[in-house]
C-alpha cells in the first residue's frame, strides 16, 4: 500500500510464538499502532484487519510449527512516509550465524488471471493502444489480472511488489549494505488452491523471489528453514529498529549532530572510529605516546559524519574541541548549520595562531587531502617557513584526528597523500591509529555505483547494471546527449531546486562572480552561469561556499571547489572538452583546462587529476545522477557500458 508523506514509522512486532498465541489481542494492537502512525489517525480498513487475522496468522503458524517461534515478525512495517507498507518483515538468524531478514508479501487471493490485452486497465500506454492484441514483455512478465469484484484491473505480480519492498529496505536501512546480512523475499498466496491458478508460481518476474501458493506448503517450509534457524530473532529485530538510514542530508543534521543528537545510524567502522576517538579524548593526560587518528575512506563513506559525530561526543562530555578542514565550502556550510557551536569551526591558520601546544582536547581535521603544505594565509599564497599543516594539527591537540581520501587530491598544492601524511606523523613521534571506512553509504549504499565510478575514472570501465536487472540497482544513473535534457530531468526530480545540482569540469572561463553571466556553454542554445563568488550581492543567488546547500544554487553550475565535501539528492555532471575518451583511455587536453590543475606540468599526472575531479563530481549525489559529455565518443562509452539514456 502506497502511503506518502505524513506517516510516522509503524513498528508492530512480536515473536512468532506470541503472534500465534495472542492472535486476536495483537490484531487490536496492530490497529492501534496503524492509527497512531497514520497522518490523520485513520483506522485500518476491514480488509486490512482480515489480512492480519488470517494471512499473518497462517505464516506465523507455519513458522511456529517449524520450531521458528523465536523469529520476530514486523507487521505492516513502515520505516517512514517515503516507503510503502510491507506486509511482513521476518527478523531472525541464518543457520550460518548471520542476521537474517525476510520480506513477505501476503495475498488472500483465491483466484488470479494472466495479464490480457483485452482488459486495458493497469497496462502501460503502449499496451492500451487499440491496435495492440499482444502485450509488451514488461506487462506480460510483471503484471497479473485481478478479477475480484470492484477491483477488475491489472496489478503488479506479487514478486514485483516484494522486489520493490526489498529495494525500500535497502534504501532506508544502512544495515542492508552489509554483505554479511541475509536478506530474502517471497510472496505467499495461502488461499490460492485451484489448480487453474497455479501458473502464478511458475512466473518469475524477479529472479530469486519465489511465489508460494496453498498447493506448495513443502516449498514454503524449505524456504523458511533455509533462511531462519531456531535461534532468537531479538537481536535482528533490535538492529532493524536501530540502524535506520537517515533520509536527511548531512548539512540538515549538522546542528543536531554537534549537539549530541542525530538520526543517522553509524555502522561498523564508523561506530568503531567514534568510540575510539571518544575513548582517547576521555583518556587525555594519561602517560604514553600521543596518538593521531588517520581515518581513510572513499567519497561517501561517512568521513564528515564521523568527524561531526566525534566532535559532538567530545562537546557533550565537556571537552575543548575544534573542527578544521581542507575544504572551505564544507567547513563553512557545517559552521552555519551548527547551532550553538559555530565558533568551533575554524580555519587552520586561526588554530595555528590562537592556540598553544595541546590546548585543545580534540582537533578534527576533515578533508586532510586538500590541505596545503603549510597553513594558508591567503587564497593561494602559503607560508614559506614554519610548521606544516599536519604539525599544527598534531601540536595543538591532545587527540588529533585526520580524515583523508587520496583519490580526492586534485591540485598541485594538495600535497598530503595518505602515505605522506603518515610519514609526517611518524617524523613527529606520534603513534598512528589507522581506521578504514570501507563502506560507501552516500549513494543509497550502492557499492555497485562506487565501484563503477572508480573503475570508470581509472580508465578501466565496467558495465553498469541496466534497469530491470534481477536485483535492481537503487542508485539511478543516466546519461544524455543534451545539457538541456539534463536540466529538465533534474527539475522534474526536484521542482523547488532545493537539492538538485548541476556541476561541470573547469574548462570554461569564469568571467563573472554574480552568478548571472552564462559562462558555461557546453552546447549551442544552452548556457548557464558558474556559481557566484562570496562577495556578490545578487538577490536569490547563494554565495559560493553555500551553493551546494542553498535552494537558489540550482540556477548556477557548480565546480569541484564548491561541491567537494558536500552532497545533494540529485546531480548532473557536465564533462567538458578537457577530458575525453579516446582509443580506450582518458585523454587530457591542456588547452581546455581553466583550473589550478593547469599548473601540473606532468601530462600523466594532469590526466589523473582531471579524472579525480570528475570522480568527485560524480559522487556528490545521494539518489541519482545524469552524465553529459560534450564529446560524442565519451557519450558512446556511457551507452556501451549500459547506462540508460534519457
């Protein structure tokens, strides 16, 4: 059942044995929780109540008879208003010891028909055409015809509904990014006994998602026992309740995080990092070698989330702490959102000048890969003498923490690779505590997309998983042959322009800082301005450092300086003539490079820097991305890799 905004989470869950034992009592409780979650306190319909009393009970009784009474059942599960209700989510243990979850679609159907062109309601526009006597492959595969009184129309095959629900769980819960968590799905049609209707279990619109009817009790039992052991499902239930992925952008949550509250759920190495930093901060003053944390992670792995969370924990404990960053835009964006704690976000040169040795308990350095060799005193001029940027961080704090991604070093003055950073720390006599954030979470937890971008920009591209694959990719990736089409698509996704952004490579001149002159001209008849500067006064146009977070930013084209370290829901990347695909490799064209990268003398290193820059732009968006290149050969590459065209 589609719900939409306004719903609160609906979490009615009990062990299977209690669902069987207290059947009628729990039906009332489910109804109460349904009404409490409904935006208008609406009571459930009689058909929904019947489903809880009959369909849920049938499944629970089967599990209980198999000795799986300790598996937990979540009924009408709803994480938030952005997803559909899920009839049942089972939470338990796999025989291997892993946490195990099952998404079950329950139907009370006693009959069902194959899709037919003679009944057009629910078919796609093409199949509804009067001249069509046959169905397209998608309608024939993904739909069934429901002949029920008052409902006669085509609807999704139950296995398709299960697949959509599995995708929703992955989108809303960080725990399902974990390859060690077992997640399966199935449909159960416990009233479908007639032999004429058993065809539905032989149709498999989504590979690996079975449909069981009343005539297949043995197959259902094999499925349940294969995925759930007799062990308690309490831990699995608790994890499902706790490890919810926030749908908010990090910038929207910054104030809550630094004040010790957040809706983001930390996972594995993220949690380890926060706990280790908190332990070290608590132990400041203890004898022994100073420890410096070096936390590495690719784009979207949660470096800034961990940094802000660790900061919030220290402040809550009454410790002195500060936040510095190699990225001005991200630092000042976090600062603006950090209600009550804006003063702790500082330029590194200010920390160098205003704090003495070990004066801070904790100093968090985000985006360390973007630091210059020494603290900056101006836009591009660096101090020629004095301590390095790394030494400043280490000397001013009892617990120094560096967050770094070597793949995001773009310009000549960004000297701190992970290796050089560690060598500098060793030369300063500190003990390094290395932590690797090995999970990408930004792109709805899509390790597939992260790998695809990494391989693409490394010059070793792999095929993108096309839409409609057996296990659909939650991150949406497209390419287009027109920047205008890109803009139109993103406007449809985000009409208000609050969290959709277009970026481009730095290969067009930036002649104006008001955000109004159309410098970026990738195709005839379409041009847009670069993001504005930080001193302009154009009404409705955000300052440069807030381009990625202010709603007015959609009207301008962002660059790597304004996008790096930040995120938005939907993105578009315009690849210019500075980097094209030629002869099976990326080719850099120096005459089109308008950024600081032009100072890189070695051509191979220049190519690598441009690839890194586009890789950064491609990893800013959370939900989906549109790629456009001015180069036909590069667009052909996207097509050959299976990227869907707009």
